[in-house]
């Protein structure tokens, strides 16, 4: 079992920046695919970005050019740097952990990001 704890959310004005962090409690963190997802009120949860064990990244179109996902395997932490934030980025942001050998994935409790116009 993996426990994920997100932090770094908050209220920011449009055009501002936030850095989300997700600390994981897994001894095989360096082998995991880590991801950030978000869910806005009344909408389905959607992918924001993922990063593989070797640092390969994938971004939703809405995040490209503004968000950067990174990881620190020594700290067992994944980050999401969000710049040029827009009101439509307002959502609860969730951290996700996955390994190909698992039959399930793990989610954090979420952190609220609110962008005011």
C-alpha cells in the first residue's frame, strides 16, 4: 500500500504560480509512474501530467507550456510547478501512483487550488 500526501494548494490570482508537492510512502517510489490529476466542481477527474520512473513526462494540452512535473526520488516526492494560472485551473488536485505490476492505483486526499480572476 502507498500513502500519498499532497500539499501546496491555495488561493492565487490569475497569472500567479503555485508549486504542489506529493510525498509518497513507498520503498519503490523510484520505480513508480507518478501523476497529477484534477477535478473541478461538476466535472470528471482529468489528467494534468505524468512522469515515469526514468523521467519521461506527459502533459494535458491545457497544461503544456505552463505546468512542469518533476520528481525527487531521494525525497520520494513529486512536484507540479504551475505558472500563468487561469481561473479555469481551479480544482482539487490529486496525486496518483502506479506500477505496471499493480492491479490498482493509489490516490492522495487532494489539495484545493483556487485561481481568482
